[in-house]
């Protein structure tokens, strides 16, 4: 099959300078443009993959404490019929686990130290169905959360702040106290610490207190659990399942999924990721529009060739096609090289970063400062495909004006001084 001469000439001009000295500088500029596009695309893929990795790591740590969906009453009172609510929720095919809970605010005191805490009453037998937090708790500590024992499991940071460990006593102060002639007196309850947990998320490790839900109900004078926590097959379907449950559950209940509980944090991450995408895309754009310089210099150098082609019958459209092919080839090769480099680094960043740390004798993520000590990475098709397409489009757009100028070369004028 005969190759169109536009493609053959475009490829030849792209390689110009490798065998001849005259066009060496043009070839150098073309190589720089290609390298700039490759580095820009690779940087985009690596940065967004690392951001995806951090987001996934924090999200997984967060979801080890927070359930996918929570169902509760508007006033924070006990559910009217917890068993029916659980049965109706588990009837949804996307729900794979359900457990009752009690959630309330309290104060935890140890001597003169006092801290605000989020008290969560759980069912130790059902809690593993809805969160992964129990996997980090010693099973003996979890089994010690029995009705009537008033034992508690504290977050590791909260236990450290209060200076308590397993076997120590803490005082739980409940806001809704008893009314006496001297006024409202907060109710106090001595509780024993039977263990601690470390979720890897400071907000929860420093505030969360776990106890059996029946003890929490007695402590806060409730007739039952205040809500039900659900776990889904696919956490990304939480908003859709929330809408389905809103129509299928009986009674006047509120439903909240994990994206709503941490809406501000996820929104901030998305804005940051979008801004990084825009900033790094500008790097690709600058590299792509370097093609304008390359093609303008090529057109100037090839004016005699263009004039000869025109006198042999080549149309302005064919001349324009030659230089579009040249610029497009630079863009395609640069984009594919950047794609390969970016994926290579993003998929092996767990090996590359430790090697750089050992070579420089430093640590990018010190364990005593950051929760995550290793650089995470998660390349996603939803990021890679737009990066590739945008790079190719920018490279193609950059070729249009120089190619149009080439098609407007006057043969007689170009050959006058040849």
C-alpha cells in the first residue's frame, strides 16, 4: 500500500538534522518540544496518582471508623423499632451489614485532666459487619464490652492525653444530669478502660470512646439505640443507596452517607486536585506551543521545497498536511513517552521513593509527623485518558497556524533567490 507523500514528508522533516548538519538546530528544538511534552504528561500522571493514593489512604482510614451509611432519628432519640429498620435496610441488595449504635457527647475525666469525647455505644458482635475498626482492637478487649460492665475502649490519642491504660479507671460525665434542689447536677459514672484502638485518623483517635450500646442506653436514659450503621458492597454507591433507602424505610428517619459526614474534606481535596490538574496542564501547553517555533523555523528553512512541491502540483491543503503531520508526530511521540514514563513511576513509586530517601539520607514522610509513612499512588483511568487527550489536542492545535502559513507560500517569491 502506497503511503501518502504528506505522511512521508512529515516524518522526514521530523527526523531532519540527524543525517545533515544544516537542520541540526531545528531537530534540536523539535526534540526539546517532544521532551517538554513528555515531562509535562509524566508530571501530571505522577502528581494526580499520588494525590489519588493519599485520598484513598485517608478515606480508608476514615471508613475504618465511619460507616458507609447511618440511619438515625431527627432529634437524636431512640429508634422506634430498630429491628424493623435493620430488616428493611438489609432488604436492599447493596447492603451487606447492619449494626445498631448509640451516639452522644460526653466528658471523660482522669484526675484533673478532662476532655470532650464522642461516646459511641456498639454491639461488639455486629460491629465487625459495618466497620474495620474492630480488627485493630484486641479481641479480649472487645469481648469485655458486655452489658452492665460499663467498660470502655478509648482512642489511642485520648488515652495518651489522659495518661490512662488498660485496667485504669476514668470518669464519664453525662451532660443530661439530675435535677436537685441545688440545680441540675451532671451525672458521673466510673468506668474501666479495657483497651485502646488506633484508627490512624487523629480526629477519631483523640475523641472516640466505645462501650456497649446497652450501657450507653442506660447512661443516657434511652429506650433503645439511636441509629443503625450500614456497610455496602461498593462504598462509591453510598449516595444512590441513600436515595433508595429514603423511599423504602418506614418512619420519619434521617439517612446520611460517608460523603456527607466528611463533605468539607472531600470537597477540599477535589478542589486541590482540580487546581493541580490545571497548573500542570499549563506545563504541557507551554511545551506543546513550542511546536509553533519548531514549525515556523522548519517552514522558513523549507520554503524552496514548498515552492517546488507547489510547481509539481501539490495543493495548499497538501502542504498544510505535511507540516500538520510533522507537529502531530512530535506531539504523539512526546505524549506516548510521557504516558509510559508517568505510569512507570506511578506504579513503582513505592520502590523509587525509598531509593531516593536512602540516597539522600532523608525522609519525605517522617513517621512521627505524618500518619502515612510511605508515598501512596493510585493511577486512575479517569485521570490518564483526559491527560492524554488534552496533550494530543494541544499539540495538534499548535501546528495549525505554522502549517497554514506554509500553505500560503508563493512559489515564485520563494524561488526568486534560489
